[in-house]
């Protein structure tokens, strides 16, 4: 474990800088920082009801209207993704990270940094034209953190392990995003697919980023990094008669797709029901076909997708073929031959923004968090029983702070 990893989360959460996932070069400059808005129920007490908020009942009765405690939890996980974004251009042990000030008490400790490797190789002429910062074969993509604060353990009702994954930043990641054909998603350990079913398949580019190692620098794949750290944490905390353990994987855009793949893999290696695994994703694209969705559901993985109805990224890649009668110009059987038939996975929390031609603005993580916060403000306050006992430590669900100026060229 890195000597500075315990400072990573507190350092990252101090900054709300994010990157719009656009293929054009973006220069982001902070002009002015304003105090962050705090949701009034940011310290909602979960206690014995924690599994309900993690999707044990598919969030029945919590999404419409949006439960204020669930709202604050969504915002809290959004902060973890913001942390992954603000550190994507810094080395995990960079001295600049240690100098940054963060939240005084997050309750979590970062135990491992995560890197992803692209399976795409640029030709020599293209590699020379792209800045090295955008053409890196492997890049920092997120972290694993575990809750260790006693007050937060009591509030959450369990020991939470968070895996946070940022969205697209590098040029090679964008190229992988465009590899939208489906490829077989081999579970580990191997489980044969029944003969009457089609094979679970996922987007080729996402799978490549998840499973590609970098042997030149002795870097295992993102999948192996997550496996090793999850096994280590579960082994450490599962047998000490402490609180229950949950694994929450959160991400935005590309990170949302990788979060679903990670949840599928973690459940496969730990076993169904061993640990509750939940995905909280923001602006995630489609990941796999209907058979992959069935595998996710059969393993008991709960996926909560926060979707902006104006965000085109949540409607790609591929097509969705439903069970309803065909009413389009292209029959379902013909679409199924294209290798582009996907399925939406999980339960959706839809947020709405004004229609705009600015695709990047609709997809921005900070915009998502603002919309979720607005939706939470429309809900009624929590009952006194749900707030739980008073605690000396409270998580502040910090919203996107500051005013930013983006120069797109």
C-alpha cells in the first residue's frame, strides 16, 4: 500500500474540477470558488436499513419520489467520482496531492489506486501527433477506499468498500469507446452458458480497458487490480465479527460501464450472496446484451443508473430490441445480426435538464449532481426515526462548488 494512500481521498475531495468527456481538447480553468451547497439530509441515518438503500428491494418506494436519505447517498458517491476525476492527471504519490486540503473527515481510507490499460495501439504517425498526456497506454482511473471511521460505520450500518472510477480522459480511451461491437464476457470462474441461451456479451472497448494488462511496465489489468484488493479487504474484515461488508462501485460515463463489469467480476470470484455488491452510476452508456443483463440480475447485483434524459451518452451504443411488436423500419431479427443489440441494465433514476445542443454540458458529472440535488429538494424531509441518533461526525454531501470557464478548441 502506498505511504500516501491514506491522504489520497481527503486530498481529492477538496477539489470539484471535472473534465467533459469530449474528443476535442478542453482547457479547464477555475475562475472563482464559491462555498459548496450541502443537502439538508446529508447525514441521513441508514443503520439497520442500509441494505434497503443498497438496493435489496430494488429501491422500491425510494425513487419516486426520491427519498432524501437515498439522495444524500447518491450525492456522496458522486463526490467519490469527482475525486477520481480531479486526480486523473496526478500520480497517486505526487507531493502536490499531499499539499491539497480536503474534507476534514471523510470516514474512508484509500487502500489502492487503480490504473487501466488500453488495448488500442496507435500507428507511429498518429502517436507523434497526439500529446503524450493523452496517448498514454496506461493511466490512473480511480481508487479503492474502505470506511474505517466509527461514527460513519454506525451511520452506514456496515463497513462500506467503495470503488470509484472516472470517465474518459485519454485519447486511447476514446478510441476504445468507439469499439462498439459486442464480444464474449467470460466470467471467472468459468460458468458454462446453458445451450438454450445466447452468450453474455459486452462492448468490446470497455472489455479491453477492463482486461488488458501492461506487461512492459508489469502492470496487471484493471480487473486483476480490483480482484486482488477486494479479496484482501474482504479477508481482512469479514472474519473479525465486525459489521457487515458492502461493496459499492461508482463511476461516471466510461467509469459507469467499467463499474458494471467490475461488479459482475467481483460477484463471480466471491460467490453470489457473499457480499452485497451495488453499482451507483452517473451518465453510463450501455454495456452488454440481454444475456449479460440476465447474468447480472441472477447474481443479485443491484445497479442504480442516474440518467439525464437529455444526455445522449446514456442512449448509446447500439440498439435495444424489446419484446414488443416490431414497429420500426428494420426488423428485430435483422438488427440482431449486426452485433449491436444491447440491453439497458439496472434501475433508472431519471433527472431532467433543459434541452440544449451542448452535449458535454448534459453529460457533465457536476450537472448530474446538481440535478439530483434539485430532485432531492423536492422530496419531503425524512422522519425523525430515520435520522437516527445524533453523531459527532457528519458527512457533508458537497455539491459542485465554484465557477468554471471552459475553453473548447
